[in-house]
C-alpha cells in the first residue's frame, strides 16, 4: 500500500502482553513515547490509575480497556450456570466499565467463560444475561462492550467461538443492544480451525475491533495453545504471509476506514528467554512488511 497503515487503522498493542516483565508504569511510558502506536490496550493500574490517566491524557493514544484478565485471573465465568458465580463475573465487568471510563476508554472487551456440552444451552443464556446487563450499564456512559472470540476446545475452551456460534450470539445481542460488538484475533483463527476469510465474512456485521498475533497448533511443540508467541515462531501458524492475507480480507470486506479507523492491535508476548523490546520490534517489522506487500 502506498498510503500509511495509520490512515486506515489505529495501530495498537496490548500492554500487558507486550511488556509482561516491565513495571506497568514504565511500559506505559514506553508505549506513550512511541509514535508507531495510535492505541493502547490496558487493564488498569490500581493505585496508580491517576498517574496513568495523566500520561494517557498527554499521549493522544486511543485508550482501549481489556477486562479479560479480570476474568481469567480469578477464574470468573460470565456464563456460569451457577447464578452466584455468574453475578460475580458480571460485577467485575461492571467495575471494569467504571475503571475504563476513568482511564479514558470508550468501552471494554471481555471473553466468554468455559462451558460443558451438557449445559451449553444454559451457559449461552447466562452469557446473554451477563452481556445485556453490562451493555445496559455501559450504554448509560455511551460506552461499547466487545466480546473477543476465542478457541472452544484447545486452550481457553470458551463458549464463544467458533465464528458461526459467535455470529449467532452477536445477532442475538444486537436485537437488544447497539453498543455490542465482536473482537476478532488472527491468533485465534488457527486454533478455531478457521481462515481469515471465513471468520471475517461470517462475522462481518458485528466486528468492531481487530487483533493480530500468532499461535502454535502442533501438539507437542513449544508454545502450543493460545500463548501468542512472536510472529514466525518455530512450528507456529502465523507470519508475514498470514498477516498479509488477513489485511487483504479486511480490505476486501470494507474495513479500511480513513474517517473512523478501526483499532488493529498486536497481541504478541514472550517465550522463555526472550526480550520484550526485540519481540515488539519483530511484530512491527512483520506488520510493516505485510502492509508494504498489500496491493493498492
């Protein structure tokens, strides 16, 4: 492409994935000082929220809030068939909306919880209940709620996806809430046995946010599962050609929007012995190369 990628996307990174070892305030400053990034995805800073807010306000970064760690850490499940468990997950998502608003984000992203085949239909109804309640609360603040589509049988084993099931859920949500959308991630396509074209076309009306990264799907190989290793990692699924294909699909399906660009964030983290800055530079190089190869 002759045009800059920054014309069509707000390029971001997930802070806690890019910098799992560095102090969160130090890594926030590193991202805020790096003009390659137009967006940051964060999870809150606890007692340092006010300090972080001041940096974010100076930065001109688009702020996105990931509530996934709030659920994954304490193993909360928004589709828990036990109502008390479901309510606990809903409560932390409501808190996430408040924290996101304080930090300058216009919404939150989360993921569905684990499920069992015997109770799948009940879990689906529980997830609808949670998501509608959180969307009701977010709507009062003019904020979005986005559900990230994960694998269903390899690692996170989340209720949503694969893509056709995610489309069904999103359609049900959109019948009642226009502040709901889906977040799709190139990293997850290999572990849901799907392609970029299939996922994006299936979910086209509902996608509001994009991630890209990598996964290892060969059993027995280092990094197997939903671990987001660097692009081109040994025995992994995604590198420059796969990212180029993803970008081609997004272009074909009309997601290149210069007026209101979508967020496109890199979600890549470390394997043992790797360096944060080197892996982040790797990801930028792959994105730059894929963009350079994309036809006008």
